[in-house]
């Protein structure tokens, strides 16, 4: 079920307050960078879905490439948001969260917000993008640790289902993402499932 909050001001205020509380909690628990810190543009629309969330989907950005500092990673987030909103016409940056080479979690759409990162899974998943091209190289240990901490935070707070399924982007559509090297890595992570549900994204709505 997807709920659209257009024109529902009172509900939107309640949801906004809940998200602010969640963001404050995450900032205390994780190396976390909120949207206002990386200077995000406002979303064109926000659609929510209920939890706990059953899927975690891992991506790489490919372009932009890897970032090592907060300034570089903020620019990478801005670049992805601009491409997704302006070039692709999406409501916002496609991912729920991204992780930079500085080992910090960057807020995208956030938890329980319908994304634009995996056809047919956008309203039942957390999409986590590891910024960089991970076809040959492996993300750093601190990047991997940040992803693990984000997932653990979600499970601990009943946002992500305790029996969640972890998959790579390529398991939902024809793509190299999240890169061969990273895909081999996530196969070793808890909850990874070797399921393949690939369809042509041009034949369905995202």
C-alpha cells in the first residue's frame, strides 16, 4: 500500500515530526549526514509505505565515482539528485540512503519512502547506494561497516523486518549494479538470498 500525502497538511505535519525524530535518533546512532547538510533540493512529492520493510537492496553509483571527504560526498549526492530529478524526471534522488568513502551514511529519501531504484521493489525496500564504481574494486571496510550499521539500526528499531531479504540491484533488472566485486561481497552478508526476479524496466512503472 502506498499513501500519497498531497493536500493532507495535518497528516504531513505528523509524518514530518516523526521523520525529524527518526533523523535525530539516527544521527546519534550512526555516522549520519542529513539532507540539509549535503544541501539537498526539496522532493517534488513524497509517498510513504508501511513497514517493517522486507527488502534491502544494494547499489553502486558507478557515476559519480568514489568520494573520500564530506565535501566530495556531498557533491556526489547533489550530482545524483540533479540527474534523477532533472534528467529522469523523478521526485527525488532515487535511493533511500547512500554511503560515502568517508564512512558516513547520507540521507536520500529515507526509510519507508517510496524510492526509484529497483522496479517493483520501490515500495517495499530500502535502497542503499555505495558511492563509487565497484565492478573491480571493493568498497572500504568503513563503507561496509556503515551499511551494516544502517541495516542493524533499521532492524533494531523495527523499521526493517528482522527476517529481511538482502539482494543486489542486478537481481531485479538487467544491470551491472552493484558491480561484480561488490556483488560477490554481499553474497557473504547475512540475509543475502540468491533469488532472481529480473524484468525489463521499460515494460513496467518504477
